[in-house]
C-alpha cells in the first residue's frame, strides 16, 4: 500500500512539474496559520523566481506600489471566498523576486475535509503579460486600421457629393473614386 501511494505521489508530482501554469499547494496543520506542507512547481519558480522554501508568505509578492493594507485586504477576500465557495478566480498584479511586476490570472481552490474544514489550498498562477500585450497590440491595430480607412471613406463621400453637384465633371470624379477604392483595397489587403 505504501509503495502504491508513493507511486501515485510520484506521478502527481511529475504531472505538476510539467504543466505550464504555476502551481502552489499548501497543507495546513490544525489552523490556517500553520503550514504542514508547501509545494511549488517549476513553472511557479520560473514565474516568480522563488523556490519552495522562500515562498513562505504572500507578502513577498506584493508590488511596491500596492499598500500592505490593500494587499492584505485582497488576500483576505480571496481566502474568505475560498472558505465560503471553495474557489476564487481573478486577476492579480504580483511582484517577482527581481522586483518586476507581472499580471497573473489566479485560481485558488480550497481542500476540505468531509466535514468542510479547510485543510489546504491549491493556487494556480498564469502569466497574463503576453496575453495583455497581444490584446493591446490588437487594439492599436484595430484603431490604426479604422483611422486609415476613415480618410478614404471621407474622400469617397466627398467625391459622390461632388458628382451630384457637378455632373459635367463625371470623368475626373470617377477617376479619383477609382484611385480611392484601389487605395482602400490595398489597405484591406
């Protein structure tokens, strides 16, 4: 039975070490204040720079521009949510060991006994920096594209208006309309 449990533990540890998200597991003694076991996987170490023995307090992850009170209030809210609902998920800006700040997606799940007593917490951290950078790049691109298309559309409207007012200049206006639509087509391509 012991060999079987050790094998399953080894398999679970191998799985946790190879997934891309940072995972921290904490088991408590009789109270939430006392840890009996703490685990972080390689991805969490890579994300924040701390090893398991250093990750003793969430205060290490508090960004310098966030007050201790605000950080602790948010942390308390997360723990209260886990106690009440068994789960909390959201985003949180956290500080790495080297002092840089990273936007993380965070899922915190409680481990409870059959009686409902909290015995541990598993937290999953995902680095959202790349996703946020891609979203910002996408917003800039869409804004730039919209701006680039507004100018030819305004010119098209003007030429159509001039066509209605000056039918004798049809050939010149059609030539300009053709050039504007070609410019728009090139922008779309």
